[in-house]
C-alpha cells in the first residue's frame, strides 16, 4: 500500500469535509474548495479524519492513491492556514508597487507591466531600498504556485548579473562574462 496514501488526514478545528459521490468539498475559516476525485478512489470521513482507499493493487490505482490523498491534504491545509509564495525583484532600478488589488512592475522594459490577481489570490508588496518582495497568497496551492510562476515568467533571472524576478531562496547559476583582452 502507498505510504502516503494510507496516512489519514486529520481535520483541524473548524474544517469540515463533505463527500458527495466523486465530489469532495472542504469548508474552513478561509474559504471553500472542491475537487472531483478519480472514480477508482474511495474517500471517507470518520472520527475527524479523512481516509482515501483504492479499488485494487493495479498500477493506476497505486499511482492515484498517494496523489488523491495529497491533493485532499492540501485542500484541508489551504482552507485552514492558506498558502503563500514569496518572490524577489532583483536589479538596479527594478521595483514593484501595489496598484489597487494588482501589481505594477518596473523590470527593465520600456513600459510598466501590470499584473491583476486571479480570483482567490491576494498580493502583498514590500518595496524599499534594500528589498523588493512580492507575496502571493491564497487557499488553493495550485493557483498560488501558478500565479507566482506567471509573475516570475515576466522577467526570469538572467545568468550574468542575476537580475530579474526569482523565488526567495532560489539559486541562480551565474555565468562568467566576456574576458577583457
């Protein structure tokens, strides 16, 4: 049996899970998420824990077992705590500012780039002389990661000076420039 799939998901205080056939809905203090699980997976809620069982020991069932459990665990964590990704804007003259609910990025283009949040996503900005940082926050882990990757895609870090938008803690492999003769 899958080591991840067989672990029960404990439900924190204030989180409730409702299973209706293949649809699983998780409701908590931060919001509501729902997902349709694969028809070969059986989701059950009992004693404040959610368990996932599979139909057989087939290859497809084994691969879906751990995945389904992890997706449900992320939903439970999202509605109780939420998720966030932190990005840094690195470069001389590069800056980020909050504009309404969205962002306004100045990252070396001839124009400023405007980023509007997707439903369920909020941005926090710290912009000062030492640091330009963006926090992408939300309850759905997939959407938070997607929005953060789309912001990073606007100006990925380049390998010579390391300028661009990167995840906090991301290592940027640097190249040596041209050697002067």
